[in-house]
């Protein structure tokens, strides 16, 4: 991702989750997530990933070393949020042997599990990248105040 900003990550997240009005037939051809919601998910993901030790400073959208990890973590935040909404609005209706389930609260669980497994591996690699950056930043030694005595 060249010249990454919040907007480019938002667009990448929308493309990854395929949240386009023309593809949302069951949602009456409207998008499921607003731009503000997608921005929230990307910000939550960046905050979470910056908090993983070692704490070497905060990455920004432009300096984040693994854009795919940020997109996947934002997708997890998105699916959790949408799953909460669907669980809150879930209704199962049965009439004469015909059952209808509106707003299935567990519809994203399988996708969440796959994403969690993928991000676990990427987070392990991300931690190694942060350790390597930390070591590289410390190259040349840590100077003692006693060196000048």
C-alpha cells in the first residue's frame, strides 16, 4: 500500500469485506458499514497492534510494516461489531413448520475463527518485526554516564 492514510485503509477494508451496496442484496442494496464505522475499526486495529510488546513507539498508517495484518485486524473488529448488532436484533419465527431467522447473530462466527487463526500467525511475525526494529534501534550500544569519567 503506497502512501497509506486512514482513507486508503478504509477503502482497502471495504474492498476486503466486500461491503458494496450493489452486492448487499439482503440488505436492500445499502452498505452495511458507514465510513465512520470503518474508520473506527481501522483505528481500533491500529491501537491494538501498537500495544503489542515490545513498545517501540507508535506506528502510523504510513509507517505500519504489515498492511495486511492491519486490514485483517480491522475486519475482526468489524465482524465483532456487526455480530453484536445481529445478535441484539435476532428473532426466530416459526409458523406452521416454516422457520424464519431474522438477523442471525452467529453468521460471522466461522469467518471470525478463520481470521483469528490467520492474525495469530501474523501477530507472531509482527512481534518478531518489532523485536528486530527494537534491536536495530539499539545498535551501537547503550551508553553509560560513567563512560566520560
